[in-house]
C-alpha cells in the first residue's frame, strides 16, 4: 500500500506545480493592474493588433478585390495619390508630388516623387509607375478589379478577353506613358471618378525590376498571354510584397494572422508602430474578450453587438459612420419560366405571372408595404438610415431632400388595388423571396416585407427561402428569383459606381432584373463623361428622382457603422471608402 | 412474464435508468402537447418557425411574456425549446429508423451471403467510414443546402455504414451456429433464415447502439446547426438556438453572465435529451445483454 | 513473414478506398449546377459579371467524367488545388495547419486512451459501488454534453470570468512574435517541442496555457466513450473462466484485474478505435472552431462553410489516408495484444 | 485415517432478482487424507458451489451464509476454518494448498498469455522462497565461474542481483521486489526468478505428460487441443503440490479416449503426491473408476454417502437408485428419473426429492430427513431408513 500513497502525493505535487505555473502569468498581469488604478498600462505599446474576420486573399495589388487584401496592400504599397483625411473628393500627394488634368478630361499627368525606395532598396522610377498599371491590365482576370482601369483608359467595361481573343498589348502599353519624371495616362473618354480609382489599392505602385525577377510580366506578348487571366493563387505576387509603403510584409500565416513590420526607410514620417498585426478571429466572443483584455486594439464588431460594448470601460467608440453600402429589394421584370418560386405562374392567387413586376403599381405597392422604421430601429438597432436611391449619403451629388417611399399600408393598398386591373387585389398572389444564408439582416427585411403585405391582404402570401450564396447567385443570374435582396459595396466613392449597377440596362443588378429605361441609360452615360460638378449634380439628382419614379428596386437602408477601439488608440480618421475599418494604420498611435 | 419482471427488476436496481425513462417520457409529453404548452400566436403561419417579438438583435431576459426570454432577433426561447423537442425526436427517430433498416438490409446481405457481395458492401462502407460522421454530414449538407430535411439526409448517409458493419459482424458470429445450419439443412429460404433465425439472435447489440445513437444523432444535428450548416435561423431546433446564443456567451464586463439564458436553456434541453437516451440505452444494455443477465 | 504481407495488403486496400472517397466527394460536387460552382469563386456579386467566362475557364459545364479526369490528373501531379479560405495551395495549407492539430492530439490522445481505460476498469472492478456510479454518471453526462456547448462554457468561465486564465488561440501575441523571431528556431512547428528545444520556458508555459481548454474539451467526450466501452468489456472479461482460474491460483484482486482481465478487455476496445479516431476528428473540428485554435479542424470547417470544395476534398483525402493508416496501426496493435490474431487460429 | 477437510452446516444463498435461492443447505461433508471423494448429482445440484465455497470463490449475488470448513493444513497443526480467516490468508492457501481444475479447459486458460506464463505464474506466487534460493545458487555458481571477459563484465550486476535475492530470502515480505518490479530497468533483476519459474513450469508440464513441453510452454491456449489444454490446467493446479485438489468435471468436455488418459494421469499424480481429491462429476461411471467414496447430491444437500463399491452394489437412497438406473447399460433400457428438477426458488418442503420419489411417505413432505449412518461408512438421509440404525455421526 505504501508505494501507492507515495505515488499519489507525487502526482498531487506535480499537478499543483503545473497549475501554479500556469496561473503565474495571469496573476502577474492582475497585480500590475491593481498598481495603476487610473489608467491601465498600454498593452503591446509598439504593436497595433486588430482582430477581424476573413483573411486576405492575396498580396497582389492587381489581383486583390476584397477589402481584407486591399487593407494590407494599401499599408504595404503606396498609391500615387490618396484621399485627404475624411474627404472622398480631395486628394493629397503620395508617390506623385503634383498632377494635372487636361481640359478635355482625357489626359492625366503625374509627377513622380524622387528619392523613394522600395522595401528591397530599389529606387522608385516613373517607369515603375507605368509598369504597375500596365501589368495590372495584363493580369486581368474575370472577377478582378481591373475593369476599373480598363473602363477609363480603354473604354471597355468588363474584360481584357474579347471574342477575338486578348485585346492587343499595344492598347495597354499606349494607355500609360513615361515622360521624364512624369507619367501620363491617356483616357479613352473623360472619366470623372478617375482620381478616386487611382487612390484604390489597385493603384498601388510595384517595383518593376523585382516583379520581373519574380516571374511577373516582362513586357512581351508571350508573357502577356501566359499571365493573363490567372487562377486563384496564380499571380506571381500572390504571397510576396515589395512596396514603398510605411509597413513591410513580415509574415503571412494564411488564415491565422498577417504581421507587418515598420519600414524604417520610409520616405515620409515613420509609422508609429513597430508592427501591425491582423489576426483572423472568427468567434465574436473571442474577439470581444480580446478587446476587453486589451489583447487587441481594435476588433471587428458585428452591428448586432454594438449594445454589448456600450458600457465597457477602456474603449473609445466612433458612432454614426455612414457605410458606402446599401441593400435593396430587386424586382425581376422577366422571370424565367423555370422559376420554382412563382407558384402556379398565373395570377390566380396561388402564384404570379412571369411579368408580374412589369406593372409599376405592384412595385410601388411593395415599396409602401415595407416598414422602414421597424427595420432600422429594431433590426438595425437604429444603426442605419433610410435613403431614397443608390446615390447614398457619403457619395457626391447625394440629394438629402429627395422624396422617398415610406411605410403606408393605405397607399400600398391603393397601388395594389390598381395593379393588373384589380386582379391582384381580387385573387391575391403567392411568391417566394430569397436571401443568402447567414445574413440575418436580410432575413429580417424579408420578414418585414412579408408581414406588411400580409397585413394589407391575407391573400398576399410571401414565402421566404434561405439560399446558399452560390445558389442565390445562380437564382439571380438565371432570373429564377421574383424578388431578391442583395447589396452593393463601393469600389470608389462616386455615384456612378452605384447608379450603374442598380439602374443601367447593362448594370450588374439591373441587367439580371431585365430592367431597362433608355432615359436612365443615357443619363448614366452622360454623368460619367462630364467633369463639371454642377452638370453632374443635375444629372444625378435627376437619376435619383427617376429611381423613385420607376422603382426597379428599393433601398432597404444605408448602414451606419461604429468603430470600437481601445481608448489608448489615437488618430482614427474615418473615410467611408477606406477598405480598412480602422482607417489607415499609418495615422494611428497608441498613447493616452 | 419473467422477462418483464426481470426488466422491471433491472430498472429498479439501477436508479439512473429510471431517471432516463422519466426524462424521455417528459420529452414525449412535451412533444405531443407542444401546441398546448406553447401555442403559436394568432396568424403565425408555420408553427415550426419560432415567433419573433420584434427584430432587435439584443436578447431579452425571462419575463412574463417570454418565460425563458428571447434570443437575438427576439425569437422566443420557450417556444423554441418546446417545439424543438419535436424536431429533436424527428431527427433522432427518422435518422435512426432509416439507418437501422438500411443497415440491417445491407449488413445481412453482406454477412449472410459473404463473398463478392460482402466485399463490395464492405468496401463501400470503408469509403464512408473514412470520414468521421460530422465531417461527411458537413460536406453533404453543404452540397444539398442547409435545411432540416437535408440534415436528416446527410446524417443518414453518414451513419448507415457503421450499422451495416455492426450487423454484418454479429451475423457472421451466428451464421455458422448449429441452429442456422439446421434451418438451412431443412431447406428454409434465405429470407426466412435471415429474418427468423439470424437476425433475432444477432440484432441486440445493434438495438442498444441505436438507442444510444438517437442522442448522438441529435447532438450531430445540433453541432451542424451550430456550425451554420443546419436548420435556418428561426427554425425550432436546439442547436440552431445555441448558435443564436453563441455570440452572447459572455456578457458585458462586470456581468459576464448577463445572457445566461440564451446558452443555458437550449443547452440544457439538448443535454437532458441526449442524457435521457443514453441512460435508457444503458438500461437496455443491462437488460438485453445476456451475458449480464441471470446465469 | 506473414505480417509483412498483411501490411502490404492493407496498404493496397487504401487505393480503392481513396478512389471511392474521391468519387463520393465528386458526386457531392455534382449536386451543384455549373453556375453555382462558378459562383463558388465569387465573393461579391459584382464579380459575377464574367461568370460565363469562369465556367468556360474551369470547364464546369463539361461532362462529369471529363472534370473528374482533370481533377484526378492534377492529384497525381501532387496538386490538390487551391484552398480559397486560406489563399494557398491545399497541400501547403494542410502542412501549415497540421502541427497545431498534432499538438492538440499529442496531449488529448493519451489522456483519452489511458484515462478511459483506467477509469473504465476501475468502474468495472468496483461494479455497483460508489466509484462505479460516479464514473458511470460522469461518463454518461460527458457523452451527452454537446461539445460546442462545453467549449463555450469553459471559455466563459476560464477566459471571461477569470480574466484570461486560459485564453483561446495557440499563443499570446507576445509569444507569437518570439516564436517567429530569428532567435527562435522552429524545428517542428509544434510550439511545445520547439520551446523545449530552444530552452524557452515562457513560450512553453504560454503554449501549455493555451492548450488547456481545447484539450479538456476534446478529451471529455471521447474519454467518456472509451470509459463506457472499457467498463462493459471489462465486466465481460471479469465473468470469464480464466478469471476464476486466476483467483483460484491465489492471485490478489489487483493482479487479477490488471493482468488477466484488462488485457482481454482491451481487445474489443481496440476494435472500435476507428470510432475513437473519428471522434477525435469530429472533436477537433468543433474544438478548434470554438477556441480559434487554427489547425486542420478549423480549416476544414472554414472550407465547408465557405463551400471551398478543394479544401473539403483535400481534407477528406487527408482524413481518408490517415484513417486507413490508423486502422493499420490498430490492427498491428490488435495482433500484439491478441495472440489468436497474430498466430492465426480460432477467434471467438 | 484423519480428516483433511470437515465441512459443517455450509449454507450458501443467492440473492437474485426474483428471490433468494438456497443453493447449499446445511451441507456436512468430510474428506479424508489421501482419499478421492466423488461428488455426483444432476447439473445445478450444488456440486460446483461446494467446491467454490471451499476456496471462498463464491461471487455476488451468491454468499456463504453460515457454516465452517475446517482444513488441516499440515499434519499435527490445528485445523483452520477457511471461512473465518482473512483474505490474505485464503489467497495463500488457494493454488498452493488447495487448488482446482475447472470443467472447461479452454475458458480456464487466459487466451492472451502463453501456457508457460500461466503455469509459472502460480509457481512465482507460492514458491517464491524456493525460487529465490535456486536463483542464489545459480548466481553463486556463475560468480565462481572462470575469469572470462564476459564474467568480469557481468559480475557486478550479478552481485547486485544476489544481494537483492538474499534480502528477499531473509525477509519474504520485503518490499524490495515490489519496488524493483515497478522500475522499468531494474525489473530485469527479477528476470532470473521468472526464468527459474519457467524451468519449473516446463518440468511440471513434462510431469503431466505433455510432449515437447518446452515448445508448448511458448504456445498460447488456442494452439493446443482440448486434452493438452486440460493437462496444462492440471499442471497449473499441481504446480505447488497442493494437499487437496478439487477437480470439477475435468473430463466432461473431452473425447472419451482422452478422458481416460486424463483420469489415468490424475490417478497417478494423486498417488504420487499423496494428496486428497474432491472429484466432481455427473457421470457415475467415471466416479466409479476413480473415487474411493462417493457423495450423492440433490438440490443443495447430500442424500447418500458411501464407499464406492458399497454404493454401486447397494444403493439405498431412492435418488441414488434412480440415478444408477438412468445410466445406460448394454442391453438394458435406461430409466429416466420421473418428474423435473425442482425450481431453486421454490424448493419442495421436507425432503427435496419427495415430489419425484416413488417411496415418499407423509413425513417426507414435512421434515427434512437427517443424515445418519446406516451401515459402517454408509450414510443416508431418507425417512424410509429412519430408525434402522442409531443417529448420524456428524
């Protein structure tokens, strides 16, 4: 029996020791806190740590088209110009020291900053700038951001691959030219938001010599052919980076974290942090606890949890930040006969005809049946605002006085009684609307619309179906969905970026909807081609009015966001177009 | 009669199994009387969708109107857990029922006939068994699209092979027994030999496993819902309700347990339900296991 | 030797199983239409404009067998595809995430196996005594606990209530920087082992702290499983004739249980180790997700949720290979424990 | 002749779910030195239970309620009551003084250990002192060996080994072997004991006429035939030369030819070792072959005890008569015993046999017949013979 007793004691000892050892660091931290009562010491004072969801997809500026990648890229690379603080129309020089725009709005010239070095020590030259844009176009792929460069420079909106094969390389190389210390962009037509496009991460300047050394485009046709339309991960710059930015890529632990270190040879003032670490933390509870513990300086807070952080000490909150994104209900004007969501396909109370939404009274009736107040106050906890049209607040030429729809069941009834010669009211209808799985906000919007229509007439039956993302995309693309809810996020802060997809007959959404209004199309094309702000304002005001008149879709709400930082983080500048929710890490610092 | 007395005796001897029976009976009553215990509000279309009282994302603690409070999105927890009993039974019983049938048919074919049939069926089960159930069910629900029915299909596809294997093994054990040889010698048809002589003597471990697995299946379904691959939000499903609570585990500092009801209540319902089946399964094991019964 | 032939045969069996695995996954993939599968590459509706081009580029509208042929050819060239969720090739994703999961398994597996066997035999040896009831109740409750619920509860208590005692993730930010610094050599990418090799106590302690909760979560359910199994097979073994013989020899009860009964009772436990393996993998997926512990399980979950087919396929293949190898090891162990298997002969 | 074992008033009950079963009812039994006592009766009459009670191996739900089992460990010593001593003491007796051979050799042997291991286990347990002395001898011999390089290298180790064994020899209860046995590297020091035990086990296997016993010692039970397995079990039982051997139907599961060999073996070993045997069987023919005296059991109690020739020539108890009549003989129809074995939960009152007895009288229903000596050495418990001779000799 004795040896057993000894063994037990031994085990007890070992276990106690291990537990004690583990608690030691925790205790030590606790003690520190009690010593300084007033302000807790700044954790990791030389590092900025953010915890977010979703990892970057690539480090290649020409390939990246997701905000997580854009955020990293704009920290590692520099663009020619960047937004001035919170403005979306004023710019400050970055790698370009000055710029000129020709009178006809077709030639943009930039003088390139001298004495700038890439992270690897190479000097920045104007030919690097030329190369950066040309290589971007060369490496265009179907789902990438390069359409934004093609559209102004070559006048083609979608792709570098036409039915006749690749567009000629000369077209690309002629679009951007070096002239001494200057770089000149030759636009196909005047393009009002061109500067905004250049300020995006796709406007980042790469090191030509280094790129070629890493197997990137070497200027030849063969290389163009080989590199065009890369598959995911197929770009030579996928996971490496060499920019001129304030931070350098140190380590990208995909799916886990990205660590950037300060560029101590930066041409401007050095960044305030030695490191900038982005952690991917999917679980909200974990992110919250990290923020509360000070282990993260900023975390991504889904809007549902704003309330939870309301009374947390040691945080700074920035409220009422309008987001350049808007969800809308879209009506399908030409439903596919294969659609399983239209019931009988007849106007007999058990379905809808395929052209149901071509009747404007139906669309208006639906719009008046949506309870904005409940949606914004309840579902968005007030963190949102109703806007009339896709030209939302934060974009130029937003008309705050534009009349809009409101929740009014009487008006809805009036329109629906008038629709289809009164048949709709008499027989009722039955449709199914869809939202994408995981988006609780859109689900709630569907339910509110459902409740509103049901309240007018119990024969108005709306089913709600959850669909996985690809299924939903297919449903929209194949015109299966009679009504769908989806949203658009800004590429650049200009109304064109919104009216085109929402209203133009070949816009992303409106094309799926089969919505076409020649007057609208003409106005949109005109709006991008004129440079004069007054003229543009008139055009976009008219488009906003037309959107309300025509109701091809109606905006559910423009989201208003918040940012929660640790209170020791200073220097946050909100710019609605910034891909990073923290703004530019370069402006941030940690101090009281 | 003796066997009934024996069962009762065994049950009496093991208080845990009584608890199990009480738990399951309670759940059965809850499931049957769900419309009376938690009547759907006026004008509520689908009773299997939890009614919402507003759309606010912040959970509300238990109050007079909502006995167990509301989750994020103001889904009534009381309604959800009561009606969730029905979907738990639905998932558990359908999956296990179908899997038992499939398992018995394929397992008997493989075990009884052996040879090439056995080889083919066993290689197929190998393929399925190379995936843990949760992983395979995850992949299938992803492909079919998340919905309660698809979760059931996915769990059936993922779990039949282990039953087929188990039954095959048990059949192999009795296949060569004298009474089977005798039945074969007397010219009984294959079907008759399998159903009358082999299955009754080999099915007991499978039945015990089935009773234990009802709980496990509900856990898998809940895990799938929790991972965002199961029932859609608002469906009366405990796992899905926990996924509502997932982000409310820890309350604000100073009151870390502020939203305890969102996690604890659906969690306890799952725990009790699974516990009930496991206790019951254990009792079955004691009762049915001839080795443990009287000598 | 016979054993070698047996191993070779088992290894050859992997091929049809893996072939079947790929067919199964590919079959699942066919539940998506070409447009949907093209949409898998899309994260934003604005990228959908060129969808037809994407379908053509990846040959998504081609017949199934053509697509399968392409895919299998790629596999033979060692290319498992691109893991969208972590933006790297599937093979390197697996290599990157393996060490974390391995570390978890290194701690959890012995706890599960030896703990389960120990407690199970204890319970059986003291049938219907207090210890039996306690462990049984513990096992049943443990087995009934939803893993994700347990994990969240643990997190609530040990990270929320006791401010950061046992934090999630693999390492604290500070230690992560140390680990990735030049002064620290990552020999194995297993932080514990690397810390010991580098003689860095702080990293060691830090990674141990981070392992506590995931290991507990992973252990509880699986331990309960083995414990229950061990108890019943131990009870069965204790009723066998040789136990009476052993007692009649004059052996003390301890020796009877630990020498004569346990080894026999282990045989049925071993036969179900496949399930234990599956339980571990299931558990790893949920545990890693909850504790933000970036390993293979987390990656698999992300791939599934984000419909990242290459990732799911890759994980499935990896898992299939691992499963077959685990079973091989189990069979060898089985042969070691049970001479009837090793030497051929009647197995009852 | 002295009594080796005296059982008095042995009562064993089973507490089952549907009631208490009186499995042994006030059993009295004497077994003399060097005799073979046969216990016969139908299945379930309590023969095996009697044997297990002697070794105190009844496990729940069974329980020994009362009685005494006095065992004469050594001549001259005071007999000890096996039911009164501690667990430690009864373990020391099991396998060394009293050992048992079980009915089914294939289940009596542990499938995962070799025959050699299982036989040497009992030797290691009970004959440790002997082994230690042998080991010391061997080591001493080795130490005195030639001054070869091997010896020079190995001698320090051997010295350590010897001192360990000497410690054990001085104090049999020393903790040393336990401690050493726990430490992986040190464990090797005890290897010599195991080797010695293995040698003795092999010689034991030889003694039970197992051919090629070195090889068999390395084999597992499933590699042996039933007869060989039973020989191994016998070797295990006799390895410590017990003074009392219980053989519980050792030949029942074997072929007839092998049965005879095993019986012959048992007879030879018994006479060589001068031990007593309690031979349990339901086969009267086998009992006649091997036993000196026979006790007939029915439903938990003895009904007749007599010398073997006496019993066969002159069976008195109606049950014994019926049993003998049921044995098939050439040219005769065997007579099955009428009625059925009584339900153990509902034993008949009075004489347990009376419902099946052709000679039952009124008394049989009410009173349990006491055992009494009818003729010299011929005991019987039956009301039919009541008063023919004065009381029993219990």
